[in-house]
C-alpha cells in the first residue's frame, strides 16, 4: 500500500469518527479556521518568492539609463513557468478565478490537489521575472483548492465543499491584500455564493484568520501607505463622478483588450512555441520602453500615492525629461494603453497570473492621469489632488473590471487605509460600475463561463439550472421502434412499455421521428390493420430536438418555445434519450432544497 493510500485510509477512519462525535456545523467552523491559516501561509510564501526573485534580478539596475535585461528577464520567467505547467503540473492553471467559478458550477466544487501549490510556484516565477500580471488570482485559486481538498478529506458533500471553496478564496484575498472585508465581499460579488446564516460565519472566520496571521508576521500596516494630506472638499464630487465614468471606459477597454488578446493566443494553441515567441516579444518590448509594467507594478502605485509621480520614469527612456508635463502625460497614457496587452501577453505566452493587480494598477494610473491633465488645463485656485484621485481610480477600475463595486470599495480602503475618502471612493466605484454595465453584462472573470451557460449567478432559477446536469435528467428507458415495423409489431412493443412515446430510429441509431401512443389509439385495437400499416405511416416529427451538451437554461428555453412536455436528446443526429419537463422540475426542486438548506 502506497503512502498516499495509507494516508487516505487513515483520514477515512477520522471522517467516520467525526460523523459520530462532531456535528457538521462545528466541523465547518473548525475547518474554516484551518483553511484561513493554510491560505495565509501560502500567501506569505508567494509574496516572499516574488520579492526575492525581483530584488535579486533588479537591485543593480540603473535608474537613469536603459536596462537591456528587461528584454530578457520576462522571456525567461514565462518560459520556466510554461515548462513547469506543461511537464510538471500537466494541467491548465491559468485564469484562476474563472476556474474556481467553473469548479463551483460544473465540477461539484472539486479542485485538484496540485492546485494547492502549482499556482504559487508558477506565478511567483512569472511575476518575479517581470510578467505583467498579479498574484491575487493565483492566490484565490490556491485558497479555493485548499478549501476544496480539506473538505474532501472529511468526505463532505457538495454543498459544504462549495462553502469551503468560498472560505479558501476569501482567505486568499484577505491574506494577499490584508483585507478581510474585501475577501468576504469577493465571495459574494465575484464567486456569487449565497450569504446565509450558515455561510457567513465560516467565511468571516477564514478571512479574519488569514488576515490575522499576516498581521502577526508582516505587521498591521496596509499594503500601500496612504496619508491624506489634502483636505477633501465637497466641491470635488462632480469631478469624482466624471472620474468614475472615465474609469468605467478604461475598465471596458481593459476587459475588451484582454478578451481580444486571449482569442488571438487561443487561435495559436496548436503552435505553443509561436505563442511563446509572440507573447514574449510583446511583453519584453513593453517593459523595456515602460519599466513600470514590470511585475505587479506595486512600486509605481506606491510612488503615485506618496506624491512622487516623476519617479516612475526611473530606468526608462523618459527619465531625462521627467519634469515635462507632456512626458508624464505620454508615458502614463502609454502605460494605460499597453498594460492590457502586457498582461494578456504574459498569460498567452505561458505565464501564470491574474488581473487583480493589473486592474488596481490601471486604476491608479487612470486616476492620476485624470487629475494631472485636469490641473494642467483647468488651473483652479485649489488644484484637485492627484494622490486622492489615483486612489479613487483604483476602486473605480477594479469595480468596472470585476463588476464588484462593494469589493472594490472596501479593498481599496483596506489596502491603503484611505477610509477618510470612503464617500468619494463609493461614488467613483458606483459610477464606473454603472458605466460598464451599459455596455457589458459580465465581468472579465464571468464572461468566459457566461458564453457557455456555465455561470453560477445570484438569480436563483439560473443558478439551479446551471447546477443541474443534462445527464442527470435524460431518460434512456424508452423502447425504440424502426420505421419498417408493422402496427402489429408496434403493439407488442407497446405491451412491454410503461411509456407513451416511442422513438423511431434506423439501423445507425439516427432519430427519424417519434410515435405518440395517443395518435394511434384509434387503430391499435383493430387487428385487421396490423399488417397494413407500418410505423413510417403514422410516426411524426418531434416538436424539437435537444442536442447533447446544451445547458439546462437552453433546454428550458426550447421547452418554453415548443410548449412540449417531452423532447428527444440527440448527439449529431443519433438518438440518446428523452428529457421531460416533469423530470427537470423534480430535479430542480431537489437541487434547490439541497443548496438552500440553512
């Protein structure tokens, strides 16, 4: 017996003992504490590796001239991460948040054991060597995987696994950002888990535990130090509203460009080395000319929030003209335009990272640029604060990209300690979100799943239909007939069946039509007609055919359009079975009760 088998057998005994002695609710609270601790440890390891690699590679870089190693480092990092994923992990671990959403909706909240460490290793190498992505999505993936696998060790059911996945994700956000409230809100707005009296306590325990562990080891200071030295004035509210709208369009641009670039790299999936070369050239070139695109970009955010914007030109071709208004405007504008390309190129070339940090980064740059340009062309007696607007831009763009205004609001406040600007942060976040929703109903994370009908939502009916699987409602016990059967032979089949519908198929199992018992009731009791009529004479076409693989939402739409109660399921024209409305309604009720239990 292998070590893994022994470990699994031992845990099975523990699970059996637990069922006898510990109530499930108490176990969930205990596991949420453990998940918070493990997620915090993973976050500390991830941040340490990123900073260690970055500092080792860039500590000798010049501040006043070009650094040609910027052309090399990102290529090496993406190559190492890509080879690690392909030959060691042997699984796709990109788009972490989207994969967590997919696991919740389609995989019964089950994530593979390697997800507890693979994203940490791959993303630390990617970002440490300069990949223009964030560590937060990999951390969410890691935390969710910890929650899923801890729950599976104790043989907990799908409903509890979903909650523990949410606990892990909340703990991941809380740990990486020192933001427990944002972690809790992330599970509600982005993962779209229902907040009930049962779920709120485990989620809060995981988030608070993770943040506490980080506070103990790294101190209580916010991720970005922000001291509000500029007094906020009520007269600035109209400008904040305009900033939110501006950032809404920046969010829309960022989302569209990321998705466009993903499609481009997706079309090259059969040519991995071409993908790597294309992505590496885009990424390294962008970083060489615009060094602030290196890595997460948190250094640049710190500089803008501390009131030292000219220092972002260090090591770039813009350094010698750093005091010029047009130099700063062009540089920051190019950063905003090219950040989405650099982020998509990092992932497209084989790197691993998320869009949390890029959206915060884009927001900070957009808020600063808005105030910087406004002050230049509209010289008010009391200029608007570039630092304040950079902070509000962070909340606004994140809100627009993720469609999570509450999470963006609290995350920005917790990241910086900028609670004194809570009201303008709220206005910027809401106005950006409102602007984006006019043009786009889905966030960057949910768009991919929404297109396939695999997205869990806060809409109860849609959520339950998403959780229902086609295979669970297909009825395969209907007796089939062939078109050449006589009415007499048909009557013999009817005598053996408990159903009133009979699929008509040919020798290749292709569905040709159906026979409805009510349609032949007037002739089936007349023996004289048994040899005169054949099935092809009285079979009819079904109102519609459902293709195997359709989502349950699509299936229900077909039922509504046809007013049918039973419809055949086919796969490329081949008969598979039938689905009935009554079976779907029964399954719907069962799933609804299961996932709504308090």
